[in-house]
C-alpha cells in the first residue's frame, strides 16, 4: 500500500531557475539567436554576454532603460524597439551590425560614432525624439534603409547624399522644411516618404537625378501639385513613374490625404484640398 503522506522533497525553485537559464543559454548558443522579446525585462540578463558569437538579439517590447557595455561584438542584427532607452550608449563596439532597430524609445541624440557602423544596411529610429541626424551617417555607404519617421527633425545633413546604396528614406512626421540637394546623388533611391512635414518645394536634383526614384509621398505638406509640376526635373521623374505604372507596379507622387495610390494628375484635376 502507498503511504498517504508523501516524503518526496519538492524541487527547489532556485534549481528550476538555474535549469531554465541553462537551457535558454544552450538554445541561444545553438541557434545564434538571443530571443527576449516581450520578456518583462528592465535590463538585459547577464547570460547574454556568455553566448558565443550570436548573430541576432531581439529584446523588443520590454522596459529596458540602459544597455550593458558588454554586448557581443558578433551581433549583426539588434532589435530593441519599444523600450525606454534614451541613448545609444553601449552600442559603440558593435561594428558588425547590419540591422539596428530602435523604434519607440526615448532617444533624442544620435552620436557621431554611429557613422562608424559601416556595415549597417538598415537603421530604424522611428517614434523617438531625435532632433538632428549626425553628419557621419554619410559614411554608411552600405545603408539601404533609413527610417526616422515620427521624430523632431528640422533638417537633413548634406552628407546623406554619400549614402550611395540608399533605397528607402522615410522621414514622415517630422518638421522638415526642405531637403538637401545632395540627395540627388542617390542613384538607387526608390522610395522617398515625406508625409506630414513643412516642405513647400523639392530640389530639382532629386527629381531629375535620382534615376531609380519612382515614388514620392507628400501628404500633409504645403507643396502643391502645380509647384511640383513646374519644378525642373519633374518631367524626368514623371517619365520614370509612368514607366513603372505601365509595368503594373505602384508608383507616383502622392499628395492626397486619402488615397495613397492616387497619381498627381487626379490631384490637379480635383484642385487643392478644402482646408
């Protein structure tokens, strides 16, 4: 007969925690992916530094306010969106990064050393409080996507024209009044997202010389369709847009507040929107 009073010793909670940490570390080491998304973290756990040569760290959707100085230098993709970071301190040594995602934090200043991350292909800083982009970003000649929407930018540095691989520039919902003419050097730029700024004209070089550019979005800006059409270089842009349309792809200058696919001709026919 069994004993009605069990004498088994319950597993110690600390042992459970240690085993879970050990298993987690083993999984990270095997895959090279440190997965800490939505883990209710106030800081990164110490065992992150113990992973041999990880490639990916995703710690988005936490409450992290600062980063350690010992992040693995092997990281190629770092996702820290939706945290409480106010600076990039702790990222200085990560020169192998290709993707850096910091959307939805509290960052107001970008250091000049950001331009030393010359392997970056995607830099995403949407929904922060950034007032200025460092001139050193011009050193990022592999950068394909620069996504800085919903910030407080009043200008873009001339040096962005040196980002020769840039294909997408998203600066919607900022306070830009103009664009640097140097952007006309971006021969691979395909998409220019400018909604909700204070732009009243575009540099002719952007329309004329960005030979891959076929989509510009200008919702909620003071620029008018008439002004845009009279800008030197518009005919060259429109020819590229029409070519893309005939191939069955989306493209065009987008000015209306409702239909993002509406070409500029429809805007001209309808006249300016009612205030």
